[in-house]
C-alpha cells in the first residue's frame, strides 16, 4: 500500500510550530513490517514531536503497541510489546551530516511520509529472530524438546555409524584407478 495524501506532511512547517502528532497504524499501513514477517494483529501507536536543531528538521518519534511475528521455535504467532523512541533528523541524502544524538531518516521534509518514519522505527526495534522465551507455555516447541525422538542408545549408534562412513581418504579412488590401470598392462602405444 503506497502512502496516501493524509500520510504526507510538511515536516518543516510542523517543526516551525513544534507540533505534536499522534497516529495509529495497523499492519496494512506498514508494508515493510508485513514484508519482514508481520502478522495480523500488529497495531502501533506513534507520537511524533516535530522540532528543529542546527537548521535541520527533527522528529522525536515514540512508537508503542504490539508487533505480531511468527515464533521461530514453534511457528505460532508471537506478540512483541513495542515501546521505543528515537530522535530523528530528516535528511535528503544518506551522505548528509546528522547532528550528534540524532538518527538519520532519508526523506523530503516538505513531503514526509509518517508511515515510512514509524515503520523504520518499528523495523529497527524488531528482534532478529522472533521467538517465545525458552520453556514458555505459549511455545509448543518447549513440549517437543522434552519428548525424545529416539532412545539415546539408538542416537549414539547412528552417530558412530555416520562417523565411520565419513572416514575417507581423498586419494582412495586414485589408488583403485592405478590398480585397474596396472592390471590392464601397459598402453598399446608405448
């Protein structure tokens, strides 16, 4: 979903007034969060306080709510509580200098997408590997870890057999080829 006209704001004008905006975002409005694995039930509330520092448009961004992702242990939905804030300076180019203490956000101050700004903060706050706590009752995999798949003796025997099968010398086939060549005798062209 591309940002709509209501999503676009003039951040320069808002920073001149030190405006504060509050917005609510669902998963449908956060396309990149959905692409990163966000599931239905994701709801983010954002508070954006616009300002200026050293001639740059800045935004104090606070995101709160719940991001729902797929647990990588049990593959069931996993709700992550979000409560993050960041000081952001709007820059037109990635190479622009950013005042100390501010994170860069590439965009046009006159047409800033609120969804893109909030989405960026949500993505930065998401865990690299979403998973319930180990042993959590919500996570089905914690039950599966308790049930052995095979008796320990069977697992040990299989591991020993695999280790024996893996012992190979890199030139074992070369020896066989040389022996076959010697059995055939010298080549007829010599």
